[in-house]
C-alpha cells in the first residue's frame, strides 16, 4: 500500500507534536522554485504561543534531520497556527471557536453567520445576531447540516463586561 509524503510525514511528526501538548492540524509540502517548503500547522485548546511554536519547530527540525522523510535537497520548515479566519473541520475546532462569530455554509446551500454558544457531540448551539434593532435569536445546527464553517474576524465587538455595564 502506497502512502503519500504528507501521510508519512504526519505519521512521523504527529507523536512529536502531541508530546509538546499540541495538535497537528495540517501538513503541506509545496515546491517554490527549486526549494521545497514544509508547512506544519499546530494548535491546542489553549492556543499555541510563540514559545510553544519555537519549541515544536526545533523538535520537528531535529526529527526531520535524523530521517530521510523530506528526501534529498533543501527545504524550509515553517511552523505556525491556523490563523484568524480558520476553517472549522474537526469537533475540537468548533470547541475552540466557542464565543466566536462563524460563517456557515449549510448543506441545503443556505448561509448563516452566527456566534457559537455551545458545542456538543451531535451539533452546536449558535446565536444569530439581531438585525435593525431586533434581539439575537438562538438556533441549533447539527454537524450533518454544516457543509463548511469559517471563523470571522471581528474588529469592533464589545466584550461581555462592556455589554453588561451598558445594560445597567
């Protein structure tokens, strides 16, 4: 049975990333001109700070240097986090996006922008923002009804303490 280079790299690197308290989210090997770039995306429930990224980057680099997983020739190793507008694919991604605004592409071709309130095994509870002075509404989405979900960047969201102060 043949496996792709990305699958072999995942098998090699995932235990090392896990030992650092992180999840291996993505591995991508790209050719850029004559050089190759290995991009590794890591995350955790608490997020991955710069120190954690540096530690895992050093560990991955050492492991790759002692194997022939990248073959002959030069390559660049880039280790990072999923980014602000990450796509939600795994259950843990939805958990990490709790209280974030998300754009959902639904299986019935509908679209919905809502804030994730809670995540359960079979679906999520969301709050759909009110429009033109209307109050927000709650909605339940089953994972089976979600075709795609992507976190949205918010620049001017009030935190809960500010909202509570205005209501008082």
